[in-house]
């Protein structure tokens, strides 16, 4: 049962991720990204990280991607030929790099023996719950958390500085 | 395992059936109340008190011609209605309708599933349902529809913040994201220790207004403002796709009522629930009914906002109020403990 | 209210002890927010008090930094805080001092410049303060998470500062380029970070440093089979280094620097050329000296099993430093825009600074920190002089704008000359002391390659004199091309006077600063290293602190 669900969501997420790249229309790409995010969040639920799954949907699928879709709809971007056509050489450069990455992935897969998933025993069930995330956030990761809030405040101020019109 | 699966399946089937009936009849209810408020009769010809009207409407719409505009983006045009309907239906699997009752010798909890992060799940689905509207507007390839879709996305993003922040007070109060826990924490005072009476009147006010906006109800129904946008994002839709939009909207309405009840008005809590668990179902239904009535009442009482007013109200009034509510609740909680 | 205080008492167990450690940052954040509020309250066109407020913030932060120094670190102790997220040691304190001095002087320089541009607004100062908060956490962070987030805090504020003059298209372009490349480099850095986290299972630098020797040993057998993870370690190291090279503008990754420096408002250029560079180097040092010290020399192979050894990061840094010094100096020779020229000069200075990390002995570290300190003063000085040239209708960033400056503003010319000579490393100035330590550190190692590197650096520093003297020639010899007078605002005068006095003072009496930087260089965790393995085995590198400093 669990395995079947995993396979379904894994296939969906990978297929949607591929679709992001293959679509010429930016709106379809954005929607595929939403699909990937939702499938991933289902995978998180299966890893017993419900909190992260829910946050992933609320923040990414629900807020950020809505904004993306909104902007794409507003701009109504035409289907354009990718810019990369002008740099044919770069395209061939990409092949060895992709090969390198794949080789790296295989290298790691070959090295590492499959081990028991830690989430499957009871003691580790609490990893992704609200309680454990909250506890970590306000003890171990208190400082990065607070610095992030300063970062976001700064980003808001900055966005306002750059977006504000003339002398208003 | 099979027992559990069977229980789930039955629960889902029952809730789905009840919900769809409720959706159909809330349309009738809306029209009857509209008639009452506007000093006229409303639909009363089909069956006694017009009770068969929803069936007649449904039948009529099924037989309408299903039109897909030639310049529309077909795939998105077809899936957009489901994108609105399915998330709003999915909300109901975490809402607790009542306490545990004993049926056929089994203890059965009156909610489909018990989810550790139920509240976040509800918020997540609420935020995802905007895709249906936005994409319907875009895919129709019609300027009014597009305007409706754009307005919907902007409005949802703005009001989602206030909505999310307004429930933080409830979270502080009950210490859990689990809707069942939230209901149970409101069980004191002989079942009347409801959040709205205790510390969250302000939180409820903000939540209620934001929920109205999330459900695209008047005075926040700009995405479908009929006087300026014809019918907004569903201008081009007909037949069953149109029905699905309507169902999605009323589903959202009932979901908003259900979530408000659960979070602020004690859910299924009420006097006497401990001794007669079946009473809890009645309490919940009654409260939801009251909310649906209020939503409809508002619709025929208040005029629509202008777009800039809507945005200003969301960002400059609701959001600060929600934050204020968090500060007050946290301070009170700290002082009391 | 009493109950509230009672309830918060539990938090005080962390509170008193730990908040003290981040007091300067807290003060700066509060002042940055206060600057925003004050900006809204002031009428348009009278925003100057915001500058004074932020300056006061920098002052208070300096005072609290002083407390930190005398309470905790002056004896060479260090203290971890916030669940091992940050450490307060002399290394952190001295870098924070550099950032605060840089920020203070930059604010003084900015006041007049922004008036001239008609962009005097409070957000500018609050962004500077926010970025300094990020820098300070970069200097004291010992966890990859803290380091990365504070890096972003700094970087994003600076992206915005670069694009601050919205009506200037060059500024827009610069900001865009800087942002895109900066975001890309952050991605590269993050990729390296994620790999090292996956390999070691920790984001804490101390834990990483502990885990790495085990992982890179060729006989590492985690699951009952021999696993050679050295290539992955090497790759993550290179990726992290590449990310940092971007941030300090070392040569293969320097493309953004000339455009960003030229397009940005000059006051921002001044700030980013010193403070951002110093902060990036602070993080660079923390990351490599504290987190990856065992990858410095080589990733040992195993001759028995026929596994080759891999080069460590000292080699990588050495090559990059050599290219950076050569390319930066050669490219600077042909520039006609002073800001662009100084951008290339700053690239070459990044190369010099890296020499201290490569030398990896106490002299090298001292030089590394000392040079960043001195560089802050002298580079801010030069940019201050260029800001003075910005007058009505004159951009002031072309070489011709300097023509005949001696007749118009003799004091300014003299100060500019001192700064330029210091950048070139001429003896009575501070720049000489800094370079001396950097080169001495390399020579002290006795490694022939590093000695050759030092010789190359000395030669290129002689080349650099050519373009610094071009400035001087223009100022003293060339006839005036325009007649508009040059007037210095009081704030600018103050900043320049402070900078020039410090540069001269450090040049002739460097001992106090030297003592301070030596303390920083002795901070725990910054492992010194001897390239001559035989000598190390015989225990000969145990030198008393401060000895053999090459003076």
C-alpha cells in the first residue's frame, strides 16, 4: 500500500518536474511546478512529516506559486524561442556537465548500501511533527530563525525602495 | 486494516452525500432568503415550498449545451472547475462533526480522519483552491474572465495572510493544530467554553471577514462582480462545468461555516454532549446552518467593495488587527499561566 | 506585569548570558528599525537626522562590542552561544570592529553624496545597518546555517543599495548583474554546503572539522565496506570555495565587480568594496580554517591500495590568488573610469588578502586580518575623495575629473595621495605594514612554491604603483579641465580626516593594532599549519605568540 502510493507520487513529481522544462508556455511550467510541490508534499506525509508537508502547500503552492501564476497571467508572456539558441556552443558544454552529475549520482548510489529508513520505527515518528519542528526552531535554530526574520524585514524594505515610484 | 478502510470509505461516502445535498439546498436556501429579504416569494413551485427546485435546476443544467470557446486553452479550461471543487470537498475530511458515538458495537469518531496538522491542512486547501478560479479566468480567453481570475488571485493572497494570522490566537489558546484537540479544548463551562467567548472575539471577527473574502462572498465577490465583469471567471462556462463552479462556491461557503464553528464556536460542543454524544452532531449542524444563514444574510444586505478599498481594507485593517489579536492573546496567556 | 516578568524569568537562563553575545547586532537591528520610523516622521528633503541616528547606532554597537571584548575575549578566551550557532572570539570581535568602522565611515561619506544625488532617504542607512548585522553574524557564525543566512542578509541589502539610485540606468544594470551573479554564487555555495552536510551529518563547523579526517581517510568503512568519499569532499570543498570566490571577487568569478562598482552610487561602492569584502573574507576564513582545516594540505591517498592523494584547498587558493593578483593588476592598467579602476584594484587586493589564508601560520593570519582592517580605511578614503569630486553636473568618476585637483583642493589632494600610496604599499603608510605581514607569512613557511607566490605578489604590487601614480600625475601635473570648485562637506571632511590619520598612525606606530590582530589570529579553531612536515613532527613549530613576525 505504502509502496504503491510512494511510486505514484514519485512518478507524478518527477513527471511534473520534467514537464516544467519541456513546456514552452510559462504558465504550464508554473502549474507543473505546483504539481511537483503537491506530489512532494504527499511524499512528506508518507515520511511522517505532516507539518512540513502542510507548510509546503501553504507557502509554496498556495502563496508563492499563486503570485507566479498571477504575474505570468498579467504579463501574458508570449511563447518564445529559448534564448539558448544563440549560444549553440553552450548547449554542447551542458552535455558533459550533465554527464558529470549523472556519474556523481551513480557513484554515490554504488557506494551507499540501502539502509533501513529511520522513519519506520516508532521513536522517529515525531521528526516531522509540529512539536518537534517547533522545538528545534526555538532552541537549536533560534538564532538563524531570528536572523531570517531580520532578513525578511530587510527584503520588504528593499522591495519598497526599488518599487516605489518617483517622489511619492 | 480492512475494517479501517471500510470505515473510512463509508464515512467518506456519507459525508460526500450529505455535503452535496447540503450544497444543493443551500442554493435553494439562498434564493428563499433572498426572496424573504426582498419581500417576495422566491422559488416555491417545484414541490412543496420549492423543495424539489435543486433537482429541477440540476436536471436543466445537465441538458444544457457544453460549450468550449474555440480560442480557449482546452486542457486548463476543462480541469479548472475540478481544481476549485476538489479542494473544497477535501476540507471536510478533517472537520469533526461530532464526538465519538457507538454504532454496531464500534466506537466511531465523527470525522473522517484525525490529522496532526488539521488546521494547516485546511489553510493549505483553501489557498490551493484559488488556482481553479485563476485558471478558469485565464483559460477562457475572455477579458472579463481574465479580470475575474486576476482579482481572485490578488484577493486570495491578501486575505489569506489575515486568515492565517487570525487563527494563531486559537492555536495559542488550545495549544494544538489538530482540529479535534481544538474542539476538545473548548469543552469547559458545561460545553460552552467557546473560543469566541473566552479570548478570541477579535480573532473571530478577522477570521470571519477573511473567510468571506476567501469564499468570494459579497461584499468580497469581485472576481465575479456581475455588474462589471458579466460573471467574472465563469462567464464562458456552461452546463456541468458551470454547475461544478457553483458547487465549489457553495462547498467553500459550507466549509467556511464549518471551520468557523470548529475554531471559534466550540465545534460540536454544547450543553449535554457528555451524556448524549449524538447531540453533538445536532449542535454542529445547527451552528453551521446559522453561519450559512448569516453569510446569505450579509450577501443581500451589504454592497460590494471597490477593488482598491478591498485591498486597502485587507492590508491596512485586517492584517494589523490580526497581529494585534496575536499579541493580546499571547500576553493574556502568559499572564494567566 | 509582575507575572509577565516572572514568566519570562525562565528565559533569562539563556537571556542574560547569551543575548550579551549578540548585543552589537541587536543594537544595530533596533537602530535600523528606528531609522525607518524616523524616516517616515521627517518631512521630505530633511532626512539627514536619519544619518546621524544610524551613526549613533554604529557608535552604540561599537561600545557594546568593546564590552564584549573586555569581558570575554581580551584574554584570548572564546564563548559559544545560541546552541553552538555563534562563537565570540577575538577573530569575530576584530572583524566586527572592521565592519563597524567601515559602516560608520561609509555613512559619513554618504550624507553629502546622497544630497548631491537628491536621494537622501532613510532606507539607505537602515539597509546599511541591516547589512552590517549580516556581516557581524558572518564573522561570528560557526554553523553553516547561520553563516549562509547572514551572508544572504548582507548580500541582499547590498544588491538593493547598488540599485539605490533608481533613475540612473547604470545603477539599475549594476544591481541586476550583481543580483543575478550573486544569487547564482549563493546557489553554488549552498550546493557545496549541502554536500558537506550530507557527508558529515552536521552543519556545525566544529563537528564537520571533527568528522572530516575520518571521512577522508581512505580506509573509511561506515557500513562494513570501504568507501572512498574523498572525491565528494573535494567537490563540495571546490563548490564552497567557488561560492566564496564570487563573493570576494577573485578572478575567474570577478566579472560582476567592475560593472557593479561602476554603476553603484559611489557611497555604496565605497561600502561594498570594503565591508562586504571583509565580511566575505571573515566567512571564508571561518569556513576553511575552522570548518575544513584538515583539507588544507592534501587529501591523503593510500599507496598500498593504489589510491592517489588529492590536492587540498591551499593549492586551489594559491592558484586562484596568483591569477587574481596578476589579472586584477593588469586589467586595472587600462581603465579610465576611476571607479572601474578601483574595482580592478580591489580584485587584486582580494588576491593579496588570500595569501594570508594560504600561508596558514600566525603571521599569515595576522596579515590577513590586519590587511582587511587597513584596506577598509584606505579604500574608503580613496572613495571619499572621489565622492568629493561629485559636484553639480559632474559625475566625478572619470580620470580627467582629477586633473589639476592640486590647485582646487590641496588638502584633498594630499589625503588622496596618502591613500593611494598606502594602497600601493609604500613604506610610511599602513598599506605597507599589511602587505609586509602577508608576504612575510608566505616566506616564513619556507615552501618554495609559496615563496615564489610571494615574489610574484611583490612584483605585481610594483606594477600596481603604475596606475596609482596615474592618479597622482593627474592631480599634480595635468592642467585643470574644468573650473568648478571642490568643496568638502563637514561630514566628509571628518571621515577623510579620520581615515587619513589612522592610515598614517598605523603606518608609523602599528603595535596596538598588531597586538589586537595577533590575538585574533590566535583564536582557537584557526589551526596553524606547517608545510614542512618533518619540522612539525619534531615539534619545532611551537613558537611563542608574536615571535617570528618578520619585523
